[in-house]
C-alpha cells in the first residue's frame, strides 16, 4: 500500500500577520527600518485565526471564536522581497545586551530510587518566585523548584517510572520529547494531569544515548506552560555513550544548556506577549538554564555542551565570537556517524545538539547566536532572523585538565536501530500552512493517520508558507533522506525528532514505528513553534496491529474539575 494524501499543498501562501504592537515596535526601531518601503501589499487577504487559548476550555468542543485578521493589519509591515534583501540588518526582535556576571546555573540531577529493576523519579509541577539578577523577581513555574526542572538521567534497558504531582493552578501534562514509548505514557494532550492529581507513567528505555527533554503539552496551552518555566533535560545513556571518549562529568565538563528567550515588564515580571507576532513570542532577554548574562568557568581542555533550544519561537544559529570550530557529536536522537567540525549551528525550538568545544588556558570567549537563515521567509527582521547577540561567556582557567579527542564506539544495538529506506512501504505527505496540516487544524477527536506497527515509512513534509515552521514527530527518531532531492547537510543526517522546515522545500523523513500498538491512544506530530502548535498546527496518529483498523478511535475526554473557572488559566504578568 502506498498512500498519498497530498492535500491542499499549494494553497496560496499566507502572509504573516503582524499586530499593532509589533508595528509600533518596528516604528520605534532602528533607522534601518526607515529604508523600508512600507508599501506593496503582496499578501492581501483576510485571515481567520483561531485562538484556542481564548476559548473557555481548549480541550472541549465549545464554540470557537475566530479572530479576523484583515488585510489592514498586514499592510503596514508588508514589504517587498527586493527591499528586504537590501536591508539585511533590520530587526524588531533584537535581544538586549547583558553583562556576563552571573554564574551559569546547572539544573541538578534528579534523584531516583531503584526497586525491583524500576528507577522511579518524583516530579512536582509547581509555582514559585524566581529572582533574575539585574531584572527583578517574577512568578514562574517549574518542576521540583520555581523555574525549569532537574535533569533526568537513565540508561538504555532500564525501566523508568514517575510520580508527577500537579500543584499548578491548572491542568498540565508532561511530554517526553524524543522518547520512544507507549502512546499512553507520551504525556501529550490526552494525558492531562488535573490540578492536585498525580500521573504515574512508566516504560522501558529502548533507544540510543541522547539528549532529550521534557515539557508540558496541554492542547492550546503549551506555549504558556513552557514559557513560564516548565522544561527540563532528559539524558539517556547506553553502552556507546558510557565508553565514549567525550567530556562526561555532568555539570563539570558536560554541561546542559537550555537556551531560552524571555521578556520582562518594567517591574521584572516575566511576560508572555501573545500579540500575534510571527512566529510567536521573541523575547529580548536571553537566558541559559534560567541564568541571564551567564558565564561559566572552564577547567578542562574540552567541554561538551548539550544545547537545547527551549524557546517557544526563536531559532538560533550558535557560533563562537572568535569563529572557533565546534565539534558536533550528536543531534536530537543521539550520536552522528562521526564527529563533525562546524562553525555555526542552527537550532529551531525543540531541537538539540551536543557539541564539544576546545579551550586554551586563560582565554575568554563567548557563545553567540548569529544571523539565522530562516530559509527564505518573508520579513526575517520580524522573526528573529537578523538578530545577532551573545548568549553566554566561557572563562578558561590558567591551567586546564586534559580531555580526550572526541570519539565513540558503535553501540551494541546500532545495527538493529538502523533505518532502511528500501523497507519503506508507505509514503505520507504533510503540508503545513497557516495553522493547518494537510488543510486541517488539530482536533482531539480525530485520528489523522493510522500506522501499522513494525512498518517503515517515508513522511514527506513541506511548509508552503513563507513563515517559520518546523516538524516534530512523537515516539520516533527519524532520518532525513533528502531535502528537495538533495542529501541533507551532515548536521541533519543523524537521528532527529524535530526539524526546521525551510519554506517550499520537501523534507523526506524515514521513520519506523517499531512497537507499542494502541488503536485508541494517539501520538502527535506538529509544528514546534509553540504558538503554532497551540493554534492547531498539529495532527494525531495511532500505531496499530494490521487488521485492527475497526478499533481505531480516540480516548474518551475527561471532565475538568475547574471547568467553570477562568479559561485563560491566569496568564503571567497580568
Ligand atoms: Cu509553525
């Protein structure tokens, strides 16, 4: 069976919608912007925008409140492509410069107990107050603390179990981004944890060593929950990673780096702007592990950085201020085939990379984000594409302990893990535009794709809209076969679960659905720009035993105890 559903593929490319606030920012902006001709309106159309967060409860089939965005809202910033290419430093989203005077926070490793071969972790999603030095104090959310969460760590073959308490003022969920696991344990929008309740997922780690992460995934509310601080790293080990010649002492020469951009009001409170700018909130304050203006002392010749773009919308291009090479060793789902020397590395929200960086005794250098090629989007200056800024500083000690040259053995399971294009039996097409995938917005009550367990498939994914989108598939790590018919660049050739989509290019992804058939519990695929995901750019697939088609369905919706409460759930900063 070779099923194709090339739906609505080439519908007209919608313009970005840009709000009065963003327009005002632009008007305040650099003299550069005056060179723009605020004229040509190539994208005149009205745009119906559904905002789940404005609905009473996003998980229920209630009346929808579309917001009509008219051409007038687009007019002010709609600029011709020719003018834009001539104006490559224009930005309305530039981060503020900070002094690097605060020591980088390292999320603690989460304690766990082991009993009967099961490693159990306790997580509590809670509210708290975080002091951001030089900015102020803000209400924030975190796991086992006020902001972000501890780093979870487990080894391939171990069974992990969690006790997750929700002490937030509203329901949430905890999704294990990048993890291969049963759909019922995935922590997507069907596994909500009500206020005051406990969720106890468990599964056996069965995938290569990798830097994964965890974050909430409540439908329509993911941007807010992640932005307020609910995110943490999940490091997996295996025989290859444990035997590797790589910096591996957590918090010493092996550093988690959760990079995020935030915005604060005058009194220092975290604010999620939600003004409708594309591709979502682009904050002017950069933090790593919650530290603004972070520095880190280096004590070894090489340091491994586990970079996670934990931002809701901003795509970074990481590079060092002196253009030194980074050795990339792993992408989202684990090791590359071999070490890869790079000078810059683009990471979209949700993507990870492990890089090893060399230092000379006594030197100081900064990790930056440089101008980001967003792949021919309209108005990169309002999407963060033109921003260049320092992320954090590294200060090397006068003498550095030796570190080995990066290398790693092949894992025992490497051959079994390998994906084979010639085994692909199904090709599916996914076209992303506005807030839809294949012409449809997310519906919790609709299964979009039915996959047979054991099958290898090719997913052909394409954004047909010149604004930033990406694609994330739950449960699996895929391989990029080609991008517009060309072999992927080496940094995209390793195991991946999230990929930025240059507009109007076709990404052929090779993916295998090895186990965990469950006809009534879907996994998600979606854009990982969290605003887009919240507003419906998501679909659901189930993995079933062949012949089990008649059993396919969605889990029954649960009633919510806070049904009658304020549907906004209390946005921060208001
Ligand atoms: Cu998107």
